C-alpha cells in the first residue's frame, strides 16, 4: 500500500491536507486457454472436432481482448467451418 499526502500552506501558515492510499499492481497473471475436448489422435495434439475453448478468468479490473486469426473480436465464438484457427487472449 502507498499513501500520498498533499498539504497546502498559505502565507499565514494555515494548512490543509488530503491523502490517497492505493495499491500499485505492476504485473498481470497470463491468461490460459485450452480446448474443451482434444479429440485428435492424442490428447495434446490440439486437433479437435469441437471448437469450444476454456479460458481462465480475468482478474478484477482487467480488460481482456481476443484475436482470432489476426482479427480482433469482442468475444470468442466457436468457428462454424473446418480450418486452422489461432486464438490469442490478452489481459
């Protein structure tokens, strides 16, 4: 926790103060993403017939953004066509 106090003093020596206490957060936990069901030949090949994804929860006060195949989207939607998809989640 940090506290900053500001005090004003006039020429007669009268003072008035105010303060603010805050926490400074300089790092964010990286989001995680995974297939709901990896249906390929093994459970770690990232091949699936199910495009649903699991996302970790964003922390309080964190803005999350999504990019699918290089295009920004408001939220992730399951693709409706076969293909290779790259999904990037940024907190």
